[in-house]
């Protein structure tokens, strides 16, 4: 039996997503940002839950991505620290690429902090390449952003 499953993000996932924000990011998104993302028509969110649907479950990961200008753009992805390195981040990236493929969207992009080696490794494993570097892109600590992208092939398996 799978210990966890991917589901579309629902309004009741707001609080657990906020908790994950606080434990996974040095500069977490606040309530308004997460609510805004969940209410945005261009945005798609998935959560990962553990436990059976009948029993008490817990949200252990999430992803938000948007379809913009003919591309899918990953806005946010996080996995609870104790659940990392088990393929959950990979499953969420794969779900995003699969959603794009089904819509006929054949290009993906995202920005990542230059210091974020875990995320860079995850994205490299999924075929993303560094397209550009934006110096001082993040206003909180003036850190550089790496702009990553990849093509999505129509016939590719997720
Ligand atoms: C980035 C993040 C989402 C990865 O989630 P995850 O569930 O651990 O990812 P996976 O288990 O699918 O890992 C996939 C691959 O990424 C790479 N990777 C992930 N974490 C890594 C680490 N700490 N060191 C080196 N490589 C790593 C590995 O290649 C890994 O494959 P492997 O386990 O077979 O070696 C998670 O570390 C996280 O939530 N970080 C904090 C939030 C964040 O920075 N989000 C991204 C910016 S929006």
C-alpha cells in the first residue's frame, strides 16, 4: 500500500500548507499569498497526504504551478523535512509536467534561489537546465535567481 497519495489542493488544505510554508522556507509565504494562489484561476495546486481518506490524514507536501503565456511555471513546491528523499517532490513535478502535457503545453519554467542545492538537484533530475541568472532577483536577501526551463515532449512518459 502506498503510504502517501497526491490529490488536488482543496480549501481545507490552507492551514496545513501554511504550516509547511513556515517549516520549509526561510522566507515563507503568508496567508494572503497562499490564499491568493489557491484562488487564482490560472493556478493549479496539488497536495500529498498520508493516511487513508477515512482516517485522520496529514498534508506532507504541496506544489503550485500556473499556466502562463503558453508555458507551465512552477511557483512553489515543498515537502515536509521528515518526508524528503522518498520521491515525493519528484511525484509532484511529474504531476505538473503531466498536467501541462495534457493541455498541450510543451514548455516548463521556474525560478530558484541560487543557494538552493536540494531544489536545483530535484529539477536537474527532471531535465531542467539553467537558462539564465538574474542577479539580486529576491528582494528579501538580494540573492540571485536561476531561471530553469525544459521542453515537455508529447509522447514522454510521466
Ligand atoms: C526541493 C524539495 C521539494 C525536494 O523534495 P524531495 O521529496 O526530497 O525530492 P525527491 O525525493 O523526489 O528527490 C528527487 C531528487 O532530487 C535530488 N535531491 C533532493 N534533495 C536533495 C539533497 N538534499 N541533496 C542532493 N540531492 C537532492 C536527488 O537527485 C533526488 O533523487 P534521489 O533521492 O534519487 O537521489 C525539498 O527538499 C524541499 O521541500 N525543500 C524546501 C522547499 C524548497 O526549497 N522548495 C523549492 C523552491 S520553491
